[in-house]
C-alpha cells in the first residue's frame, strides 16, 4: 500500500534506526477530541516503523483459518495465498513482522516506560503476560523487579521466547507457557498484574481483548491491575479524493474493462492506512471508552452515535477510526494514540470509504452511528455498520453502509 501524498510528517521510513532516547509517548492533546480522557501531550522524538500492507484480494477464508498458526511463521509466503486485505501485520507475525512490531517505538517504548518508570507496580508482584510473543514485555517486567512472570504464548514463538528468556538470564523469574490462555494451566491461583499488548487494527480486529478479559476473570487478584486499563475508539472525517480514486474508482475502468464488482468488495473492506492530518475536515469524536479492568466480554459489541462538525468547506470521502490506550495506574498517566495527529504506529488508521462524496460547509454536521460487533462465524473478524446523514446547504444524504474487517 502506498503512502498518502504529503503523508504524515511524523512518518519515518520503515526499518530506520530508532532513537535511543525515544520516550515512546504519543498521546493526542485532547484538544480536537470531544470528551477525550484527560491525557498528557508529550512530544514524540522517536522514529517509528511503518509497515507496508499488501494489496491482496481473494479467498473467502476468515482470519480464524490462519490466525494462530500464522503468528509463528518465519516466512509469509504460505499465508499470502490465504489472506484478504487488509493485510494484518499482527496476524502474519513472521520474524519480519515481529521485528516491525518491536520497532514500533510508540508501542514498545510506551510499554517499556510504563514498566520501568512505575516499578512500584511490579516489585515483588506476580505478573501474567497475555500473548507474550518474543517475551519482550515479560523481560521488561522481570527487569523492573517482578517476583515472577508467567509468559503465555500460543504460537511457536513461545519456543523462541523460552530461549530468549534463558539467553538473557531470566529463567528463574520468567516461565514461558506455550498454549492458549484459555487452555493452559497456570502454576499459581492468582496474579497481581496482567499485562498485554492485545490491540488490533481498528482496536478490535483479532479480538484478543476477550482473551485478556478471560485471564482477568480467572486469575487476577481482587486488588490486581490490568495494563493497559483504558482503550478508546475515535471517529473523524477526511477529504480523500485522490486515494478513493486510486483504491476504489480504479475498478470502474481497468484497461478499458469494467471491474466494478471488485469495487463493491473494496468498499466493504476498511482500509488500514496512514492519513495526513491535513485531510481532517471535522472534529474528532470519541465513540467508546473501554475499561479493561471492569468491562464484560460482551462490551466489545456496541453502537455509538456521532456528530462530526465541519471545520471548513470541503468534501468528505471517508470516515476514519483510530484508538488510544492509556495506563491510568501509573504514577503519571501514560499511553499513546494511533490518531492521524500523533506519530504514526504500525496500526496506522482505519479508513471507511463512503458511497457518497459529501459536499460540506463549515459548521454543518454529519450525524449518525457506528455499530461494531465481532463476526458471528469468526469472532476475530469485526462487522461494522455505519449510518450517516448530512442535511447541508449543498448536499442532503442519508445512508447505511456495512463493512467487514477480516
Ligand atoms: N507481547 C508481545 C506480542 C504481542 S502480539 C509484544 O508486545 O511484542 C500478540 C500475541 O498474542 C501473539 O504472539 C499471539 O500469538 C498471541 N496470542 C493471541 N491470542 C492468544 C491466546 N488466546 N493465547 C495465547 N497467546 C495468544
């Protein structure tokens, strides 16, 4: 997937060396975000990696067909034949993808800072790392003084994590357990801290959150904590004529042939891509905040109303969703945002193209609702229903659109 013209200034080329003094903080100031949780805006100095997505179409496999196995791939060739757009970096966690996730310094440095700068949360505590991957978060926790860390990882990467733990001299503190969180037996009845990096594209794609909630309900002490403990989803609207033309309208005339049947498919698949902040036409609306320490698994399904008020005369081609996560149990609130005004992360943003091009005047509002729920057949996929209407001077429209993230 190409980068948008005049793309996010914060983007650094993939694979570039990262700054050693990166603080990994990336929270939006909350200025443009209605009802946003009060967060501290911290200048991001570090560079982040930026994964390229593969424009693959075809196959009606869902992510369940390859999810667990694919996390352990060292090459992506086999998976490529199985997948749909958007190409999920996290689903195909080959060593290259693992590296790129780790090199996402906004992500990884934030976790590192949360752990190192709040060692009081970890000292002599029993920690559970849900979906440990290479074991990086477990290593941070061990270094911060945890009494014991149980690192649970269901993919073959668990074997690597064991070796990594040993190589780094933490075998006495970290126990790597290979298996699904839902199936393994933990050697202890309770843990004090659950840490996990479970977020998917559009926050909920891959729905690993339910695995964290399962672990919380089964093992977390009454006064135990979950890190991160808050996640919020936001929506805004963008001008995106050039990209809509390139990604969607392209199918109308392909070397003289009508391939618009593919256009229908392209429309229902949200596009994971970075959006330039200059494309934003309206305010950014908070849709939903999830409190990971309290929420029920069913809360991942929700309907949220929105009102997006134009800040200038422009056209709207798409709505854009993004999320932030925060660690409110830290001495000082910490977290990061994946919004277009923040430094880019490997989650980029999620673009929902509209059937209509909206001609909007400053002060007019697109109102509607977004309904989000896990797909019935495969709960790791996400079904999205968008209802929107605009009753403006130059444009009156009302429509319902359905999207599927898979
Ligand atoms: N904690 C690591 C990896 C995060 S990616 C890091 O921060 O770099 C999420 C990991 O969770 C993947 O490695 C995936 O294989 C694992 N995972 C997903 N669902 C799981 C489950 N139900 N049980 C155990 N591991 C799971």
